[in-house]
């Protein structure tokens, strides 16, 4: 806007109509002033919300606010109803928010088929997975994923020269998924295995680490996770119980990133059992996702 004003002055040096000049000048100046006010309001809002999240309560001032809310096509909505149980459990209001986020995710992501054609079902199911995981948080536009590569089944990864069902490539900003195993994760919903959930958590984790200072959603997610790891480090018996449990699979204890992915995968798939087995850990994971929805 400031550049526009400078350009305007340059163009108006020889203008002999002061009334038009003044009118356009005040219009541009008003736009500039409005922009500055909005910027100040935005910065002030985030300052107070971040302070509230860090020192008072890990809750956002609001989660859903959309100026131009999008709706899905009839076919896309039908796929949601058939494949995503979480969506079906939402209220009508939250369903409309969920659909808006799925629409935006589909339209901002490049879907690339590897040895297959990318169908609407693939786009909706995979996008809905990300939306589900971030639905309790406001910051759902995960910039660490710009493209999603879909193989028909497990694929040979050039990263470590081995066959994978899925992987997150931070450098390429890509999620790589076996469609066969994505479907398996939704076909069997209580085995604590969901490939799309697992890989998206890696992407969310890295993205939130990168924006921690300016995202209150990130602050809630990461700070709750750090509190959980600290609680486990200070409670040897609980940590040992978690490690030796048949409920949390061993892969969780490979490193901190796999631990986070597996416990959220478990939380999403079998929340009631999780709450019964490890209520304190469950509470931290629920807080991490800011999840206050039916079934959780």
C-alpha cells in the first residue's frame, strides 16, 4: 500500500485537477491506515492469546472462523460419509467446518499418482485425515506438506533404499503413501494402525516446531507433548508400564518422533481403551490435539 501511494504521487506530478488528486489520495491513505490498524489488532490478538495459552490455559480463543466458507460437492461429501467415521459423529455446524477444511486442503495440495490414477476418494480420504488430526486446532494449513505421492502399495524408497508403506519427506515437502495401506487403516479402525494418521503426525510435528513462536495451535500441541515426555521421565513406573505394555506397540520407542506418531495413532483409533489403560497419558494427548469431540 505504501508503494502504491509513492507511485500515485509520482503519476500525479503533472495532474492539474486537485480535487481528483485529493480524493484518490485520501482513499489510498484510508486503505493504508485500515491495513495498519488490522495489523496491530492481529498482532495484539496473537500476543494475548499466546500469553493465555502459555500461562493460563491451553485453549484457543476460537478455533473456527471462516469468512468465505466452502462446501464440498455431493460426491465428495458422500465419500466423507462412507469413509470417515469421525465426520459422521460431528454436529451439523462442525460438519460444515470439517467440509470447508477438506475443500481447502484438497485445493492447496498437489496429488501425484505413482503407477495409478488419483481418484476423488484418495483426495478426500487423505485430506480428511489431516483435517481430523488438526480439527481441534486453528492452524491446519500444514506447510510442510505441499504434495502427496500415492503408490498402489508399498514402494521402494530412495531415502534409505528399502520398501516402505509410507514416509514423510521434509526436504521435498511431501507425504508418500501406499493407497492399499491407507485403506487398510480405515477398514480396520481398532488395531491402532493407521498409515495416513501416522505419517501426517510426522508432518504436523515438524511444521509446528518451525512455527512455535507465532502459532498458538503449535504452542498447545508441542507444550502438551513436552509436558507428557517430562511426566514420563519423572515417573519411572509409568514409563516402564507404557514400554512393557502390549497396548502401545514397540515401534513407539524408536525415537521421540515415532513415539508421538504412535501414541496419537493409538488415541485416534481406540480412545476409550486408551483412557482406560493410561488415563494420564490419554489426557495429555487429548489436550495436545485440543480434542473435545464425541467419542473422545
